[in-house]
C-alpha cells in the first residue's frame, strides 16, 4: 500500500529485518555454547548497511539482500579447551543490546503511525 511506502517505514522495516536476523544468530550461538568446536557467529552490520546504502543510491536496480550471506564465524578466539569460543555473557549482552534496538525501531514506527493519524485527523 502506498500509504506505508515512505522512507521512514522502509528504513524501519529494513532495520527490523537486521535485528531479527541478529537475534537468530545470537540465539544460535547461545544454543551451541556447549558444542565442542563450535565457532561463534556474528552478523556483519556494517556490510549490510553499506550494501543497503548502495542499493538505495541506485534505486532502479533494487535487489533483495540475503542477510545470511553477511554472517561470519569468529575463528580467532578459543575460550574453551574443546575449541568452542562462545562466551555466554557476551552473547547475552549482545541479545539485550539487540532487544533495545528492536524496541527503539518499534517506538519509531509507532511515532510514524502517530504522525500519520495526526495528519489524517486534520483533513
């Protein structure tokens, strides 16, 4: 619907996509905290942001970004003798940070709806 096809809504939608994918990656890390040899994974937010900015500059060649291609493994740290490098405290902190970002995006969406309702009620 064209009513919701604004820059604000598109940015919020893309932000929520990234937040949800990040939540899945962190959850996967936490569920594998005791798996021998498991390497912690992260979503490259800067890579996603760079590609989305490039796509928005070249709007006629819009492409859907597959966020799974921005996930990388941390192969540089070994926290446990079994080769697993998931630090549950770090992952839980990242989970909380991600939840706060999600809440901020939802609040921003609510503000967009409030602005629209206000504009429509003055007609």
